[in-house]
C-alpha cells in the first residue's frame, strides 16, 4: 500500500480545504465584467445562505433608559420572527446639532455581547478599544447595539463553559433547515429597520461596524443590504480558507454549509463597492494575519478602482493584535 492513510479529521479537513477554489470569483482585472458578475453573485449568495424566516412586525419597545455622560442609553427589544426577539441598547446623543443625522449599528464579537461594545459595568474596558458603541454615541451618532443569537441575553446556558454556545445553536438551527449566519443576518436587517424608522436618524446615513464576529456580520450585511451606506470590518477581512486554517478560529456563527469554494471575502466586498468600506488589521493579529488582509484588500481595491471609488476603500493597519482601532472614527465621520 503506497497511499498515505490518515486518521485525523483535522488533517482531512485541511486536505479538502486546500483543494477548494472559488469557481466564479470577482473578475478584479476585467472592470467591464464586474457588473454582470455582481448580478450573478447576488443570486448565488442568496441561494447559498438559504431560507429566511417569515417577516413579522418589529414591535419596537423601550424597556428602560438611563442618562449617562453625553447620551441616553435605552434598553430596547424588537421582534424579528415568530419565535424570536432581540434585546439591544439604543444610544441617543444628548446633543444632535441639526436634529436628524447619521446612525450606526455596532455589532459585538465573541464575548459578553452588547454590554462590551457599550462599555457597560464590568465590561467597560477602554484599554482594548472594544467599547466602540459608547465611543460612537459620544461622537454624536445614534447607535444600536444588539445581542446576536447565543450571546448576551440570548445565551441559553445550555453548553459547557469551554464550548461556544453559537456552535450548539448552529446544530439546532441546522436541524430546522436554517443557517445560523443567515438568521443572524436577518436579525441585523431588522435592526437596520429599527434605525431607519427612528425620528433622529437619516435613513440614507446608516453605517455598520464590528470586530471579529461582529466584522463577519458587517461584511455580509453590508454586501446584502444597500441601506448600510458605510461599513467598518475590523479584525476579520482575509479569506475563508486562511481563517479556517486555525482549528479554533471559526464558529457556528460564521460559516455555512459548503462555504469554501462558493465565495470569499473579496467577493462580499465587491458587492459593497462603491460604498465606503474600511478594513482594519493589526500587525500582531494571530488569527486574521495582516499579510492575508493586505492581499485581499489589494484585490478589492481593483474593484473599487473600476467604480472610480478608491478613495472610499480604506485599509487601517495598526500596531496591535486582534482588537478594534480608533482609526475607524475619522473614516465614519468623513463618509457618514
């Protein structure tokens, strides 16, 4: 027997992943072919993400509010499907010159949920720059910070502490015929509905930002929803194969069946173009290396060049690891 036998599921995955290549990637070197490709890819992406729930009224409700330095923090809830509601914080600046203005959906990554990005209580950790919803409210933005499924108030506590609760939720939703990522994106879209309906928000000036898993949501949501007029993807942009090459990196919130070979990060970014998009990457990020981000950004820059919009695609490289960077704020100020 000359063939190499393997008993490792991980080695089996790596071998299969190494053979996956996107069949119809964005033609970055043929500007004239990009519009037709985008139409093909929109349909392909929708098919790949699979079914979505039946729409229901959001039934937006304010449960509580507290005035903090510079803004009012409301505890709110809204419905996204028949058996699911979303708890969130809505941050409303104390002073909004001109009244109606821009808003941002600030999506958390792995961790405690909305409390972290809002800097609430024990989760107020400014040293890691993770309180970006709080910081945006101080800059005058109306900010919505929702909990994703299996995080914050939406965590059931069914899985052991050493396991991602999103992985368990991924299994349960697969049994029902849904991708977890798809349902999280559905919830995000309902959050955009909430912001667009707010009397202090200009619906044409809604942005979305997020770190890590929050960046996953931002990249996908901005590709799917053109109401998101500006996006910041922090600590994520690279490629699916590279991201999956670390065995503990991705989770049930960030994958769909057959994703490798179907599309890649650059393809999603190509649907965002020519809307403003900032990619952030730390020089010491161990799970989304800056050199991989730089390569993907270089390809995406060609798409933005085809739209004569290279000034709307930013690449913020900073000294540091897997964290948010304050370079996002001037980008949002300029483009929102």
